[in-house]
């Protein structure tokens, strides 16, 4: 490896894909009116999660606080964007604004009520959605709890899948899911006294390469860490499978700047206490160690 070669080939694969989209992508209109350069079904991105490695991109600073708060919000089943905003995470404010909800015909919704989005599907799949303030305890199918139970009792099962894709519920959602479903798989190392390794593959139908995908990579890696922790396994690998993979036209210059940077080593993730129940994780339980990114790069979110 030469002195100017990336030390982090996994992050370089992400940058190379962005470059390929800019060079080969089809210029296409999109729902937001911004316009994109798009490729369909590019090669998978793969990230090693062993030994605490955590794929938080280094060629720009990625908002880990937002990733963690959003994932805990998903896990709780919450669909109220204001709960995230109160923690300084404003990524859902555009889709939760009264103006945006009214534009979808959801005029009966209060501001911040996103409808039956990710967390609702993960924890209450199939339940009738009323509003974000209702109590859904015991309602619908708790996919996340079933995944954890299955990993403990039948880790060879080929149906360990978490799905947010529920077409009949789309009319009630502020935004249908972009990261559609994931599947978990357990490897059993041959060496003695080695814990099983939990890997995750996620399919994403709509991939905002500049702004969203770095967030999504870290989020599902973090989910894999959390589930592995509560079932007493080690994290293995996160594999990202993408459908419509696009760069928004107003992100091109920012990504070109980012692609000039040589990736540094990923940080590590530390879970600071033993947690047995997925619902018991708190923000303070997680620590990112040795994160040394370049500075942030501004990109506008298209709504």
C-alpha cells in the first residue's frame, strides 16, 4: 500500500460508488423536484464489524448523535418527530411539518405525527394506526422481539427478517420506508470459546448516497451491535444492498470535495454496560472511540 492509498478500503468502496454514479448515472427527475444522477443495483457495500469496528465514515464528520437517537426512537416504536427534535435531532422535521403533512392529504395529523413509519412497523406490524400519541402496547406483531427470540432459540432459521415494507399502510405514512428490510444470519466459529457472530444484510430501495447512506450504514451496523449484545453474540458483518442509488444534483460539488479525501481507519464502538433487553438501551450506553474524521460537508436534505 502506497503512502497515498486509503487505509480504509471499505469506505473507499463507498466513495468509488459515488464516483461511478456521477460518471455513469442516468440524470432523472425525482419526487422532490431536485433531480438526481442514478444507478440501479450497484455492487454491495460490506463492512466488517468484528473487534469493535464501527463504519462511521471518516471522509466527513457523520452525525452519530442523530444516528443513535433515531435508532433508539425506532426501537421504542415511536412515530413522533417532535420527540427527536427535543433531543436536537431535526432530520424528520421536514417530513413532519404541518405543511408537508397537509400536502399529502393528512390534514387531520398534528405537526410531527409521521404515521406508521419504521418504528411502528418494527414493533406493531399490522396494527391499526390512530396517531402518534396513542398507546399500542400489545397491538400488532412485534417483529423485533420475535427476531431476538429466534436468535436465542433457533439461530439457524432462514426467516430472521425485519420488514418495514407494508403497502396498505403507505397512505398513512409521511414517507414510505427507504430502508425496506434486513435479514440476520449467525455464523458459528470453529475455534473453542468463541461466541457466534451475528451479521445483517439490509435492502434499501432508495439510496441518497451523499446524505442518507452514510447515516444508514452506521444505523444498521449499530442495530446489529445492539441485537448481538442482547443475545450474547459478537457482531460479524453489515452488508448493504441498494436499489435506486442516486446523488442529488445539489450534492455533486460536496461529494466531489469528499472524494478527494483519503479515508482514515474506522472508529470502534463500545457498549458500556450489560443490557439484556433491547428496550433498556439508553443513549449513554454507547461510546465511539478513536473517531478521527475530516471536517463536515454541508448537504441539503430534499423533502
